C-alpha cells in the first residue's frame, strides 16, 4: 500500500522506498524515510504531511505513492472495571 492511501491519524511502517529517479529516492532516505521506520499521516492531500520522530515532512502525493507502507493497527481501547466485592 502506498503512503498516499493512509488517512490522517493513521500510522504505518515503511516497507520500501521506490522512485523512478535515484535522486528522489536518496532525498527521502536521507530524511530518514527508510524501511522499518514508523510514520504518522498528519494531513492528507497534496502535499501529504507526515510525522517522523520529532520532525514533520511534506511529501507530494505523487511521490508518496512510491513509498510502500503497512498500516499499524490501532490498539483496541478496553474499559477495565475493577471488580468490587462486598463482604
């Protein structure tokens, strides 16, 4: 799945960075967008805005399509109730 398909608030792990030009690929790898890195989409559109560690990056939607990711499932929030017993 391409990075451009994620919705705002979704997180994913980068699997591969593919681009037709080696210079564009190198630009993203130098920014830290490398396989195994977790990113979070902050804003959808053109450009797409992602958070990576403590930095924010704007990526053209066309270029974001060349960044293959796998979404991270959001943890299920559970309400834990403390069982109270009466004696």
